[in-house]
């Protein structure tokens, strides 16, 4: 019985696997189990193995990103004072917001489907992990912006030069979205 609990011999130079000595099994993070379960579902398999479904979803995902990032870029560039200097920022925000949410919805749903199709492989993909972290940061950026500096937009709405915190939020937004797009493309090439 004691032999059954002993971990297997590991050749020299090889990393020691994470084995639970009590049960003699390899311990796996819960997230990995979830990813493997999702990877094995019928939906995941259907998307992954179809000749047309995965590329169509990916194309719609890219179009959603274009709408989302395009509308965000319009507002960010106005905050930086580079375009539409005579337009009030609040008016631009009101006009692009429905398009921003539409792009976000399309991007989120299709991104979720793409992630479901590749759940097990994405678990190990460092570009995917970086993208998830960047997506959290890009979500926090407008939240902080709208809860702080944008509350006083009526004092600087028509200014050619916006407050430094508004410009900083715009720069962060543009940099984060560019990074998300780059890491999103890297997912396919870094397995």
C-alpha cells in the first residue's frame, strides 16, 4: 500500500510534477478542470471542428472590435484635443455610446464562443492570459474615468485642452486597446 502512495521516479533534470502524496494523483488547478470540461462540450467541439463556424465567428469578432475600438478612439482622440475640437465631449459621448455598447456586445459574445472552442489550449497560452489581464484594466479605465473626472464634464466640455486626468485616461484607453488587439492576434501563434 505504501508503494501506491509513493510518487513515480522523476528522471534527472525533469521538473517534479505536482503530485498529492496522500492520494498519489497529480493535483490540477480547478480552472484547468473547468477549461478541459468546456473544451469537451458539444458546443466547443462543433465550433472547433467546423470548417466554417470558427472563421465566421472570428470574423464577426473582428468586426465587433472595429466598432467598439473605433467609437472609443473617436472619444479618446477628442479628449486628447486631436479631432472635433468644436464638438462638446458630452455630445460625442452620447452619440457614440450606443455603437460602443453594440460593438462590445458583439465582441463579448463572439469572444466567449472563441474561448469556449479553445478553452483547454487557451489555459496554457500566455498571450491569452495577458489579454485577459488587459481586458480587466481596460474595463477599469472608463469606470474610473466616469466615476471621477467625467462627473465635472460640464466645466470642461467645450475646452480644446481637457484636464490632464481626462487625457491620461484617453492615452491609457488607446494603449490598452492596442495591446489587447496585439495579444489577441498573438494567441493564434503562441500555443
